C-alpha cells in the first residue's frame, strides 16, 4: 500500500539535502554509505528502491 510522506529540502554546506523518514530508512535497510538513484521526469523525482541487506549482520544474505 503506497504511503505518502512530506519531506523538507534543507542545506548542508553547499549541498541540498532531503531527509528520509525513519520508516523509509528502516523499511529498506538504508544507512550511511548507501547510494540511491534519482530519476527526474517532467512530473516528478523518483527514487526506485529495493530492500538492501542489513548492515548489521552478514547472516542476512542468503546464498
């Protein structure tokens, strides 16, 4: 079920920053160092996400 969040663009040094809500960060196991793709279209900005393996445990990866 889609969920809508409102986020704020802020500044960090000379960069602009969008802070992701904690449920999004935790739900996709995102953390410092993860890289995300931005897709910019005429009707919006999209961040296609796939769930990432947890950074806390090597046992999360099933081989």
